[in-house]
């Protein structure tokens, strides 16, 4: 089968592999792209990304959806058995154009952001309902999006499938590095670093532990009076892995939105054998509520985060190690990239059979 994959990000074309680039962001010449490497069917995947920055890109950022990429995909669509878009910013215009066409292959959209950030009213919502009136097939990575679709897009709900996100457990593995008395948090968008910093700053005794935040330095001035909190800008992937591996634990404190975010960071940290403190959000709940080495905390609850930090830093090294390795076993069993790919492949076969 031939699949045209249109992601809402840039994908580097590489002659040889580069370990500093995550799998979704690279296509190595002669090798299958991303999770398609686990497909058992004979599949050819062509990746059409969003392209280079130009004058149109500035306009697209203001519109919050892409124009050039979906038009190119629509023009090329008839050479493929299926078009798979990742993100509404790429998929919406493609679906609108396809809805006016008599000939089109099936369209499978991975809806990460609940189409328009979960909004339920307004002009944009009405335009999306029109664009999606012929109902493409949907994949969601958060179960909470299914009842949301039932309320707002009932024609799509019948064609939506919850497939848990999965990470490459052969790429993200525990590393044998010296451990430091550090709690690591990382990321940039959709993080609640203020709640985490307030909780850490309120610890009566940090036991010599430090909080290291990687990826967002905007609060560094606000917490300059707390010597135990360190901020670093975004780091290349190998350095980020080293920091995670050297930490005693990972804390991912998140706001709550009705769609998928933060799942990759959570699962990659678990796959590296780390115990975690994680906010109990609509996005994370299905992934960590049963995980043996994850401490769930309510969204925005400074006291709960402080208690979790206290419990984590007062645990002995052996307990943290056992909880981290149990987390890895849990991800391998339930949230591997291979398992995600197998579910997606089965869904594609069902779509094409119909």
C-alpha cells in the first residue's frame, strides 16, 4: 500500500541516522519513517511536511492552520491508497478540499489537539464542522476526546478510534550514569512550572536536592532567590537524556486541556527507568493511573506537589530505582511504539477493506 503522510511539523531528510533528532522529526534515506518501521504489511510512505519558512508561513501562523502543504497533498492524493494527516493544522484544509472532490483516497487524521484546542463554539467551530462534514477517520491519543466528539462532532465520533500513544522503548532506555540529587522537569509548551517551583521552594528541607528545569527559563528571575532551583534553555536530545538519566526522579507538572499533550515526555521518562511525579490530566490519566512508579497529583495543587516531592526525596535510592524499572516494564507492556504501530496498521487495513 502507498500512504501519503502529512505532519504538522518539519521532517529532516537524512542520508544517515542522527541520534540528536527524535524519530518523528527525521526520515533516514532507505529506512521506514517513524512508527511505520513496525508495519508488517508492504507499505511505501511518502512524507510531505510543512516545508520551509517563508512569507506564507507567517500568514499561516496567524491563521493557525497550513495552506501550502494541504494543497500539495490534495494535488498528489490520487497516487495513494490513503492520506494520513497528523494534526488538524495540516488535515483540516486537506479534508475541505477533498470534500469537494469526487475521487479521493480515504483520509485518516491523527487529531492531537481536539481540532481547535477543544473549543465548542464560535465561527471557527462552525467552519470546522463544514470542512469535516464528510467525516474522515480519526485517531485520538486521549480517551477523553471521544465523549467530546460525541457532543460536538457526532458524525466524527462514529469514525474515531482511541489508540494509545507509544514510544520507542529500544531508543529510550535506562542509562548507566552517576546519579545526582536532582529532580528534573523539562519541556516548554503546556507546562505548569510555576506550581512546581512554588512547591519546591516551600519544602521545609530539600535534603540537598535541586530542581532542574530544562526548556523554559521565563521564571528564572522570579525564583532567583531560590538557590535550589536551576533553569536551563532547551537542550539537544543527547544532553536531555543524560540529565534525565542522572536525576533521582522526573516531575512533569501540567495544566489541564481536553486533548493530547505531554504524553511523549511522560512515556520517554518512564522508558528510561525513572520514577515520576505527574499531574492527573485528561491527557495523562489513561497512561499513568495504573503505572507502578508514578505519583499522580491534582492539577494546580501546590501542596500536593510539595508532598509528592517530599515523599520522593525521602525515599531511598533502592526504592526509587525499583519504581523506575517498574515504570519501564509498564511502558514496554502497554505503551511501546510497536504496539501503537500495530493498532494503527490494523485500523488502516480495516479502512481500506471498507
